[in-house]
């Protein structure tokens, strides 16, 4: 199982938000590339990078910082503002191994299909859930679409991995929805990475027990609630 430490970018800094609310921003580092090096040293095989400025602007903004993070020597995936094929190309050219499409999974399925054709095996979809339905526009709008339905659509489009976030839990230390992620994997027949609410090493154990593909960990690392090296050891041990 993958443990993906998260780096969320605003103004070239590594920050964290609660429930996606920009007013809750806390800055954790002015040197995100150094964070990536620390994560690599802890054993991380992939880092989850989100361009929060890009998500608001609808296009990549922190491209130079992404390029610096990519040079840290660990595989990265990048999301935030990827709403055109040119934006996908930009982050991949900056060194991302994978591009994460979010809102596009609901509103621009043709973009997902084109991206999967152009960059096979390098497109991941982030699906955010609020009250059991897919949420978009910074989690402010519900779509009425069940999470599993959207996951099935993007799988048909060519996506092999979905990152599932229960937005009510994000940054709140209320525990990750491992059971929901496992249910989604079973219903949609796609690899699922859980995100949102990780509070301790027990959440990593829960994801491991649920036999899902991975878990994204952010604020718990930055606030010392979870040791990344230990989390990776638990995730990768057999049995």
C-alpha cells in the first residue's frame, strides 16, 4: 500500500487548509522542495502535490515550485487547476509522473478521456464526496452524482486509480474513511487511495486492513501526530 505525503502549495509555500477553506491556511514551509527531500529520506515512493493557487485560477500557477519538488528525486503527482490538456502537459513537463484531474472527472469527461489517450497510465482522478455525493467547486457544490458512478465513468475513460476524499474530514483529524474507500473500490472496480481526516498511525493501519491502494497523509505529518517512516513501514509490510 502506498503512503503519499501531501504538499499543498500557495504562493510557493507549503500550506494546509481545513475542509478546503482558504481562510484556514497555515504555512508549514517556505521551501517545499526540502520537504520533498525529507519525505524521500523517510521512504516515500510518491508525493501528492496540490497547486491550491492553480485550483482557484483554473490553471497551473506554482509550476516552478513543482519543478523544484520534482528534482528532489521522488515520484510526484500533481493536481489543482488542470482543466485543459495543455495544463496537464504543463505539469507533466515540469516533472510530475502523474496528473490528478478533479473537477474534470465530473464536468469534463472528454478531457479525462483525451488525457488518458495522450498520457496512458499517468492520469489519476480525485473524487471529493460530501454527504455521499460528488462535490465540486472547492467542495461548495454537490452534483447529485454518487461517488461510485463517477468512479466507473473515469475508469471507462482509462483512469486506473481514484483518490477519494471525504471533504467533511479533510484536515480535521476525525479519521480517514477507509471503509468508504474500500466500498468504492469494490463498487467501481478501480484502485482507490483514501484521503482526508488521517489523525494517527491507526488510520494507516485501517487503510491497510481495508486492502485499498493507498492513503494520503498531510496535516498529521506536519503537526507531529504521525511518523511518516513508521507509516510507510506498516503500509509496506506483508500480511
